C-alpha cells in the first residue's frame, strides 16, 4: 500500500513538473496563439469576460444580469426599457471593438509567424491592442455606471443579494 501511494505521489510530481516545463503545449495549434477559442468568441460576441468586476463587485449592476434577474428586482417598465437599451448599446459597441482586437491579435500572430516583426511593428501593434482593450473595458464599465443611475438603492441591494454578493459583512459606501 505504501509503495502504491509513493508511486502515485511520484506520478503527480512528475506530471506537475512536465506541465510546468510545457505550459503552452498544444496551444501552438491555435489560430491566434495568444487567444483561446473561448476568448475569441467572447470578444466577437461582446461578452464581459470579467472586464467589469470593479463595477459589478462594488454595487454597480450590469444590464445583462439585471435583465436575467428582472423578475426578482421589481423594475418598472421604464427601467426595463432603459436596461435593454443599455445592454443593446453596450453589446453593439463591444462587438465592434472585439472584432478589431481579434484582427490586431491575428496581425501580431502573423508578424511573428512570418518572422517579419521588428520593434516598431511590435510596439505599434501592442499599442493598438492596448488602446482597443482599454476602450472595450470602458464600454463595459460605463454601462454599469448608467445602470446604477436608474436603479434605487433597494433594487441594487437586492441585485447584490441575488448575485451572491450580499453577505451582510460589507458596508455600502455612499459618497
């Protein structure tokens, strides 16, 4: 029994060491090496992908989740209409920016694959990607800002509870 346990532990250690040495193994088959297919899909579909956590976890609800939980939040018809508008507007902007990011990531990958990259093209491409990613995050965060502006404090508190953030241990800060 002891030798089996040692053999199992040895296998775990060797497996972990192999993964540590080859953390990107298999990713060389990706169309865009720096993005998984889920990341590409998320960018092209305008998904949030955690970009708005600073808002979401600080009592600034997101319109998608407000719509998902609208039956529990006691929203007026006007609030629902505005929420749908915010969501549609955000999704349209996010999809357009996501497409541009994917194009630039594909360009970066191509520059390396074709071995035509130099410091200038590297800097230019990375600056473009960073600028686009900043704009995309802004689109997601500003939508949370707008959403908070049309909800009551009670609705936001209820939203936090529905989303699992209302532990009762935090204090909501008002400015």
